[in-house]
C-alpha cells in the first residue's frame, strides 16, 4: 500500500469529490493520512484536531481497535449474507441492542446503508402505513426550510437547502415545507435552546388549511438541523409539532442521522427534548463511521399496521442488497459495546456546559454575528462579505485546517461537534485556533 506523504505525488483527476468545489480543492488539496483518538494526521505529518467527529459520525473517536477486530472476525466468518427471505443472527442481535437504546416504543428497526437511504425508507414506510390503514389519500410529505435529509430524491425533495434543490429540476410531487426556525434578530447568541419561535410550529396549520389534513402523510424535521450549521429548536417547538401532528393524524419523523448516538448527551435527541416521533432515521454514529450503515426506528403502531394480509405475503416491498450487512452489524455491535463501556451516549451531558461557555467566549470577535449551541453541537456564524456569501467562512475553514483544526463550513457558519471522548483541553485547543483564525481572517 502506498502512503502519500507529499500532496503533489497523488493524481487527483479521477476522483469526482462529493459536495466539494473540485477545481478549487485540487489546486490546494487538504488530505488526511491517518487518525487516532481526537486527531487526524495530514499527509505532511501535521496533527489536526477533529472538531466535527469526521462528518458528525466518529462519536467514539478514531482508530478503535475493538471495532477493527470485530470487522476482521466477521469478514472471516460470514462476509455477506442476504436479508431477502434469509437472515443471519448478528442482524437480529444488533436490532435488539438498538431497540433497547431507542425512545420507548420505537422498537422495530429497518436497516439501511446511509442517512439518505434511512430518510427515503422512512418516507416510504409512512406512505405504506397510511395505505394499509385505509387512508390512501395521505400521500403528501412535508419538510422544513433549511432542512437536510440526504441526497436521495425523497430526501432532496423534503429537504430545504436551496442549493441542493436548485441543482436538480425534478423533485417528488406533493411535497411542501413549513418555515424554518432560524431567527437572528430575536435569538442571536442564544445559549442552548432559543426563547423565541415555538409558534413557528403552527405553520403546519397553514399547510393543513391549504392541502387538507387528509392528504398529508408525514412531517419530517431534524430535531437540531446540523448541515445548516446547528439550529437548536426554540423552547416548546418540537412539543408543539408533536401535538399538531397528533391532532391531524399526521406521522412525525425525526431525522436523527446527526443527533443520534450521544451527540446531545442522551442516546437520541428525542430523549433529550422529551418528544417521541413515529419514525426516526439514523446512520453516522451507528458504527462510529467505520462501515456504512443506517437504521430506521419505527413505532409498534407503524410496524403492526403493516403486518396485515396473508402471512406469506411481503408486507413492505422495500430493501437494499446491503441491509443488515454482517460486517456493518459487527461494527455496530462493537460500537455499542464501546458506547456502553465508556458511558459515551450520556457523557456529553457532563461537558456540555463547558462546551457552551467556551463557544460563547468567541462573542465580540470581528464579524461574529451569532453563536449557537446545544449538547455537544455548536456553530459560530460570521457576517458575509459583500457579494461573496460563504467566502469568509471558507477562508476561516482553510485557515483553521492549516493551523490544526478540522471543522465544517456551511456558508458563513463554522459548525463543530467533536467526538464524545473530547476533554476540556481539546475544547480549549479548538476555540484557541478558531478564535485566532477569526482575528486574522474575518
């Protein structure tokens, strides 16, 4: 195996990179060679602290030998087995372990391979449930502005990130969106959940009046939008969403691909906020980012509602070749063992206050217009440059990388959410690098 130590020894042309300005990147590539614990090592040998847990997924930190050993054992024991009309024990073991962590009642697990697939799966389950329940007119899907639900046609359609939608002319029909909750005027520099905005949940009533409740199958939201740079829900907002969905017979789907597996100091955000959805999508931290895997958690009501007709009949005509892949299940079980043994799914609660206070110490730096946090998620937003939205944020991201901090840029916001093994010294290091970068670049 070749380990490249010098960036210009790598041929960059063939790899079409996702969500990347390819030409810009390939002029000055940023490349990681290895990772362990809280740190990446770049190809030129520099240590770079992981401020974003990879892509919100490396919750237990990098290089966990326990997961690698479980994957190796599984590859040598059962490298693949189908889940169509066949099975293997580890899939059922993994589902049982996951169900035990989930919010009460969400104990039926459908395996996917990514967050995008989890979202499309949940949307299809919602449609199938209403059809089985004798309400076939409920076909409309409701997303939220500024939401991100992956890149499948279903997730893209219910998503509310403008650039992701404009690039493709075709979307699912019968999709609408409620208003987002971002309110810089009233909620700038809020600590934890903002005080203002619970009433925005009532936007569901507008869509009910427009389309009729009998046409709406489900509403899907992220409890905390992450890809649009950490937008904590206003106090009471999610509770109000739950009430309105119940009132109108609409299913509520939480997209917990980012917030799942300890990011807020509870196993899932629904437990943190005390609101249980009907369906919950997950991925990322389910295997610590090591092997692609996702899962949709369904309530017993949803599952039992589809267990109708002859017992020999397939209840849901949906699935993936790699659903419950043995290697992914092995990685997932080893990950759950680490989470349990080290108390990582609740560890965030003990360090969230320190994280919050450290973030908000950046208030007052040049062009910082907002700071947001909840659990171990946080974002710093800077004012856009004239006629160049996102340029200031991009320059900050690059400067941080060059000085030893990896974080996520979304427009002019810098989003962070470190692995759950983070210590106070790591938080201090992250904020020092980011603060210095803002002083220099912003």
